[in-house]
């Protein structure tokens, strides 16, 4: 069984978020997929089989199956383009379908994901306080302009904005406590952000839910940020750029675009590179 290793959302052909990608004639069983994901030991490995002009895809972290993973989808798009050519393809997830488009941009592989419908909801104050305490944030560290919310992009993500970049760079948290809290509310990642301007955001992404301290690029969380900004009225439509992974020495770049139609699908895009 060949596992391809691709780094998605790379930045100037560096960094990005590594993902394993496995193509097979028949979908492996869950035990096999989990064992492969553990062996690869990336935050996610994607497993695909071709079904007509579409692909059935499933995602596994080293500890559990994940409903949707953006960076592993971008990595899969790179290989779909290599094996089957540029164009648009439907991906069949556990709980819905998404569309990807594979192309080239400035000589690099460029994949766009169109998400399923998105939505936002409030988080309970007691829950927020528990998370903030586990991250050792103080109330004055938070950017009060941006209320802490949960945004859905195929997974639920908790969105937290900080006032300054230095506090973002210092981010640390109690892994075991946060993992329990995330599992309790099925929060797949916690997206901690700093706004440089209305079109550029810096992100760090806690992924204790999947057994990983931090993700260097998170497409699902990028879509969730677009949903959050639109739902809250901070940016009703347009394009944003997210820089992530720089504090991990794995620089990543994600592009997000969305319309002003509430809950409508959001597009996240990025380049990929092969891990030698």
C-alpha cells in the first residue's frame, strides 16, 4: 500500500501541512486506515477510491476518524491532478459532498475546495471560560471586537481572536485539559487568530482533538473563519488570506473566498508540494 506524502497550503514552495494520501481500488476498513494513519503520523491521512467521475474520501488522524480535513483534501487534489488531469471533481464525504478544482498557478499545483454549507452558533460562557483558562489567556488578551463563537465548515471550530500578535506567538495550552474539553463539545480545532487587516489574518490552530498539539495549516478552520466573518457581518463577502504555521517553522498560506449569501459554501485554496 503506497502512501503519498504531500504538503498542502505551502508558502513559496516551502512549509505547508503534511498529509498522507492513499489511493486504493476498494475502501480499506477502519482498522486498516487508522493503523496507516498512526504509522504515517501526520495530523491526517486521506483515503480515496474512484467512483465514476467522483472520489469517495475518508480522513483519519493518528487517533480517530475526522469528518472533513481541508489540508488533506488539498493534498489529495494535487495527486488527483497528477493522476487524472486538471479540472473539477466531486468528493463524497461521510456526511455530504464537496467539489474541488485542480489547476496550476505560477507553475505550482493549485487546488480549491468548495465546502458544504456553513453555519455559526454561540458557545456557552462556562465552556469559553474553561478554554481560556486552559490556554492561560487573560480577559485583556482577547479582542473584544470578535466574540468567541463556534463555526461549522464540515467540522465545528472554536474561533478566538487576540489583541496582539505577540500573544499569538506565545500561544501554549494544557493539552490534556483542552483535549477533554474539545471532545466534550465535538470541537475539532481551536482557531486562535490575530487580525493584521480586514483581508489578512494570522492563525494558530490547536488540534488536541486529533492528538496533535498544533496544525500548521487547516483548510476546514479557514472555511470556518470565512463563515464567522460573514455571519458576524465583519466581512460579508470577498477574499481573505490566512498565514499559519510560521511559529512552527512550517509557513503556510491559505486563500478563502465567499459570497454574501448566508450559510452558502465557501472556497478555500492553496498550493501543494511533494515531500521528498
